[in-house]
C-alpha cells in the first residue's frame, strides 16, 4: 500500500527486572508489532545475548526500569554498539531520563521515559522509511494516555526461568507478572518514580490486563505479581481487576505492592484481596522513625505501620515489608529498633533478608537532593554506581552496615532460613549497641521452612 511504513527489525533488550518477565519489553514489543515491525526480545537476566539477531537490527531498545538494570545496561551498551554500528540505540524506562547523560556517552541516541511507547513506534517508522540510522538527541518524558495493546510475550523466555513462588514445603509455583497501572499519585522524596511521573499515574485497561494474565496462565503461570508502584492508586480499577481475575481464574493467586497509607484508607477492601487470591502485599515501610518518615514524605507514621499490620492480620493477608535500613539518619539504636519493631509485629519471616542490608540510593533527579542535610554529606556523582555516594557521620554505623551485608550475603548463599538470618543480624545490632544477648541453644540441624509465601528472587532495587 502506498505510503505504508516498511517493517523494521527491532531488538528489545532487558538486563534485569526483579526476577520477573519484563513487562516493559512485552508492552513495547506489542506496540511495535501492532505497527508491523519485526521484534526480537532478549532478557539477559535469564539468557545470553543473541548477538546475531541484534547485529541484524537497525533499532535496538534497552529497557531500564530500575537501578540494578541500569548499571547492567551501562555494561552491555558498548557491546551492542560494536555489534550493530548501523543501529539506532534507544533507552527507555523509569531510570532512562535521570541517567540520560551517561547513556548518551555510551552511544545511546534516544532516551525515553513515562508513556513513551508511541514515540518508539514513531522512531521505528522513521528509521524504516529513511533506511539509515538516525542520530541526534531524541527522546523525552511523555505523559499522554495511550491505546494499550495486549503485551507481546511470545519472544520472551519461558516463565519457568524466572523467580518462583515458595509456599511452605510444597513445590515452587510458576510466576507471571503484569501491571494494571503505571506511575504513582504520590511524591515520596526518595522514590525513583517521582522524577519521571511527577505525581501522575495511568491505568492499563481491564481487558488488556486480563488478556495479559490469560496468556501467562496458558503459559503455565500459577501466580501473578502486579508490578504497579502502588496497586491501590486507582482503587476502583484495582478492585475490578482482581474481581475479574478471580471469576476467570478462581485458583490463581497473586501479590501486589500497596502503600501503608492506602492499606489504612482502604482497609475494608483487604478482605476482598484475600477472597480473590492475594497471598501477600509488599509495602515500603522504610523506617519506624517518625522523623525519618517525615523527611522521606512517606505519608505514614510508626503508629500507622502498626495499624496497617493489624488490619492485614485481621484480614488474613500477609504483609511483606521493605526498608531503607541504612541512611544518613540511621543510628545504632534506630537500626536495632527497626529489628525490634519487626519482631514486635511478628513479621520476621515476612522480611526478605536483603532488606536488613539496603543502603539509601541517591540518583540524579532525586528529591532527596532538596535537603541541605543530605547535600552536605554527598560526594561527586559516581558514574559507575549511578548515585551520589554519601558517608555517615558515625563510622560505627558504616562498620555495622559492612558486617551485616557480609554476613547476610554469606547466609543467603548457604540457603539459611529467614528467621535464622534475622537472629544473626539482631545479634550484630545488639553487640554494636553494647547490649549482647545470652547465647541461645544451638540451632536444629534442619531449619523449619518459612511459613509465609514469598518470591524466590532475593534482590529488590
């Protein structure tokens, strides 16, 4: 047909997405395929790069949804440029705009953020029509409402290669992942969503969400992770999604991420989550220190955390907390208090051990840079780690962080259970505070299995 855009060979590359099949790549593939382009997907978290397929492409897009993924992308970009010198390199995802300078220095031509898929399709059309690589500083952050297709997952690795769901001593369950919304209404000071979305969020239409879940169930998924920054940003939409999911797949389970603030505001709907198959919710508690929570503009207090934990327990819903364990305001006592707070709420088994080690990341564009007390502790931007390094005023806290991280990493490699790792970390914190506990009896040879459901991927950021 006259004027039609010729098809283009496009490679989409993901480096890491929390052990999940990358939703951003599947959605980009669907937009491009709908426009008639030929797309190959490469997930380097679970498979080697197909160099031959990438070398044949004139457009290569690299997905950077998170910090770890972006650092990995910086390592793979020079290789992609050598493989396909004729290709237009694009980077897209949450961490692309804040790291634009470093991405472009490695040969990236386009940097996209927000609702960028139609821009990627337009770029593919221009490359196809002009028959040559486009150069120059293309890209931007977009907030338009999109006509979402069903994510195209046929080019991604099988679900069995990704993180699984562990439920007690039974077999591991195959996990799929989708998103019912993107962006977030809230502007927490430390959150990486904020520099790109600035308090906006967009819903993915219900029929699209259901079709995406359906194709993953057909591919073997027994559990679905909703990767939304906050599943209850649009409470009406979220409830319609889970009710429809449960009607069609009554035995399918799922998990989601929900703010403490929303767990309380919509507490009457927690039983609906349980009834429709929700096994657990992840919530970023971050700290038990009200002063720190205020600095981070989290929108909740320690009392709110305790209330939310009670609400979840009454509803029969497992709460899986995340924390920023080490930050400029951490003290030896506040770190120990975090551990005691988790123990008091009976959430020890629900916390992934890596949470005891996490250090505050301050990337470009972070609202943490608004705080003079933070800026005063920063070093020059580190182009390898993609953060502003900061130092703690108390070297004892830095030493504790090092000891905790080393011990937790070793314990995870040995496959030690969460409760035992917690006990080890608690002992380190007690000793640092000068409050050593009596030595307990030697642990049993066979540790009990964790009683709460959780995903097997140990990392978080």
